[in-house]
C-alpha cells in the first residue's frame, strides 16, 4: 500500500489559530480533517468557513461535545474512508510545533508500522492541571508497558498507522475524552507497535483555553490507567513479547528511544528486590481486589467452580463473596510467588515433595517422560526442587508463540532458571521428531493438561469434572502415544506457608488403537480429569482457571479475549 | 515405481494400520492428507515417526516445507533421497 498521510485535528472551542495550522499543513501537502467537537457558535462559524473538500480540508461537526477521543476516532474513520494509510494528530490550540511535522512524516514513511509520537520539551507555561495529569500518567504508563519511556504518552501530537490503530480501536473501548491520548498509546504499544519519539516544542500560550479540567480529566485519566493496570496481568505475555524490540537500525536519532530493551522487567525485578515478596503482595492485593470487583466474568467463573468443588467435597455451602474474593487474592499471591520462583527466591526447604522416592527415582533414572502440568496451584515453584541439570532437561510445550517469547525474555534475566519452551500450535512431523529426540535423551516434555488449544478446530474432548462435562485437550495423550514414553503428573500446591509438590505416574505408556482413537483419548482424558479433581479438592482456592471451565467454547480463545 | 516408493507405501500401510488397503493401491502422486488418501494430522505425525525410525532422517523446516515433503509418496521419496545424498 502506498503511504498516504493526512492530518486530523480535533477541536472543541478552538478556532483562533486553526487557519494558520491548516495553512501550514496544506503547504506540507497534507489533507486535513477537522472534527468540530460541538464547539460554541463563534468557533463553529470559523471552523465551518474552513471546510473546503476540493481544497483538501474537511470539517465534520458533532452537534454536541463528545470528547477529544471521540473526535479523533471520527477523524480516523473519515481518513480511512478517504483512502489514507497514516494520520498526523494535532491539537487545535496551536501548542504543537508544526515545523516538526515533515520530520515525523519522513520517519513514518521509513517505518510505516510504527507510531511516531511527539515527546514534548515543556516550558514553564504549562498549566498546573496538566502537570499533575502528566505526573500521574508517567507513573502508570511505566507500569503498564513495563518500561520507562523516554517521553510521555499525553502529547496529542503523533502520527498513527491507520489500519493498526483502527484494529485496536475496534478491539477495545478506548476513553472518549482526554483519557484517549495516553490510553490509545498504551494499547498500541501492547499490540506490538514500535514507537519512535520525536522531541517537539510545546508551548501553552497565555490565555490559551486548554480543554483540560484539573479535577474531571485527571480523575478520568486515573480511572483509565486503573483500568489498564487491571488488564495488565492478562496482557503481560503480550507486552513482554512486544516491549521495546531493539530498533532495526540505530541510524536515526529517533531510534535512540528504542534502547534499553528489557529495562522494564529489570525495574520490576528491582521493585521486587526493594520491597520484597511480601511488599509486592501488599501492592498486588488491592489491584486484585479491584479487578475482582469489576470483573463479573471472573467472579462468576470463580463462584461456579467453588460451588461445584464444595459440592464434590460434600460441603453444603454456597460460595459467598468472601470466598470468591479470597480466590482472586490467591491468584495475586500466586503471581508474586511465580516471580519469586523466577528470581530464585523460593527456599527449596519450603517445598516438600509428598512422594520423594518417585521424583528422585525418575530424576536419577534419566528416562524421558511426558509431564502433565496444570493451572492448579503454582507449578513454577517446582523449579525450587529441581537442580539446574534437571531443569535443563525440561522442555515446556506451550500453545502460543507469546508464551514462548515470554519464556525467552525470562531466560535473559536468569538463564539458570529458564525452562526451554516449544510452541505446539503447530506440531508437524519435524517438531514431533524433535520431541522424540528430547525424550530419547532423557528430557522431560511438559504440557498443560487443563487448557484446550488456541484454535477451535483443534482436538478437544469432553470429560466429567466435578460432576459436569468439561473440555480437555486431546494433545497430551496423542503426544504420549507418539512419543512412546511414560506419563507423569505434577502439581504444586501452597500448604501452610510452604508448598507441597505432588508427583505421580499417570501411565507407563499410552497406546491408542488405530480405530476409535477419539474414544480411547476421551478415556484417558477422563482419567486425568479424575486426578485433577482429586488435587483441586485439596484446596479449591488454588484453582487458577478463571473462565467457565465447563464451557464448550475453547478456553484459550476466551482467556485471550480478556 | 522406484524401490523406495514401494517401501514407503508398505510403511504407510503398516505404520497406519490401513488394513483395507494394499501398498499397490496407493498412487505415488496421490495426495496423502485431507484429500486423496485422507490421512489426518495425527497420521502425519505417526508417519513422520515411522519414517525417522526406518530411514533415520529428520524433516525440518517451516510448516509449508514440511507439508510439501509429506504431500505424496513420491515427494517423501524425493526427500529421503536428497537426505541420503548428503
């Protein structure tokens, strides 16, 4: 697609300098879309007079004020309809230095996939309400994108690739007012869009009526960031995957902002070291509580699971809000413990294997096994019990490329703690043979037994779990059949301040008949479901599948949509 | 039909226990998967394992490359041949 850039100017009661802005943009050869966001009559008249579709200037009016975000979104819609591939967003109040526009366009043309964002060099003319807002935003954005950006995300002077922007706008409800600028940038970064920051001069001329309200907009922005942060755990893999790839080339000064890849995770690690595991937990609990209170889906799935678990335990009780809240907080705690495990901060002494002999025998024996793990308890903790030699023998099969890249990033921090991952969305004879070789060399191939594959058409079977049929993946049993190796189960549950590791043999071999393979697989899955059931009833609150486990739609598709 | 292709057809019938099929019923240029012989992806994996066991070769490459290798008996034969030549 040929690069075609236009300009989008949202305006609410700004018209004093709009003529000059449009003149400059036109002289740079840009078509201009002005969205009059319900301006008063005096401004409306001025804006209307500029409308000249033949002269490359389109003015679209909202009858009532709908907010800056809504205006930009409308502009994006118009620009796409007119066949533009990129758009430069500019404030209507003249605070942006248009002399930078050609440079931003040139960078965009060289990197059409990237967001080109103005990084303001502020002077003292910035009103206080804005400074407060910026400080709030800086803090949150650093957390949300796990990196310290060399610039902020509130500057509304930026150049978007329209197709990707539109996709992100369609996939999430983005703030419609002043919260739009920072939120859309965070979401674009999450989606993997590289960002180039271009220093721009920004001035707040005296008497300027910035549409920014000290209380209302700062509250809105705080709320928006709160929303983003609570979406963070579910985004973590994706963010880590996308975060700050090293720039393709360092030849452009704008690429300097691309340095410091992985800085964010280091900061998280530092944070962890500074306030420690329990400090982190204290910080994570309110976040988990808020998320719990605002996510109906999470509360419902938690309640459904706990109800069925209590029934299976023979308890005549209905899970109340306190149970589901504890369930969510347990997940927060698990997240911190997982990090602790990565950092090597889990004392092996607190992890007790219930059946040491089996574990030690399998380790000493040096045979390759298929290891089925789950989202019950915290399997990461098991790292503490395994020595480095053993860890290096484990290859974790993951369903998504994200998880794989995530693991690779992790490896950069603590190579000695890393577990190799292999992505199994695509198992072909080549990967199968690679797995077979791992097994023959005494490796452990680990795969989750409680998550169905990402794509719906893949192999899933139904098996009774806590009294109702649930979907289980067929993959582990097919793999076991093809790999011709023993299958073991491993669970790691929190127990009285420490952890208990359960390691048991599931099958010496799984051999599937030529005919009725599916029926045979379903029997194995049912057997696995019974083991999973037994372990989850030890402590139902450590069940971390926060989606309707009995639903017939693929679990990962739902988890991914969260 | 080359000796290798005949061997492969026997291997397919045996490894996949295609009882109602004789090796000579398989056309060397017939699509093995989805259409034609109608094998599924698990069959493909089993076949891959059987071929590795017998010929000690490893098909590696992208999804498309692997698919091309396993398309027909003759494409598998060509691949084995090329691996032997190395």
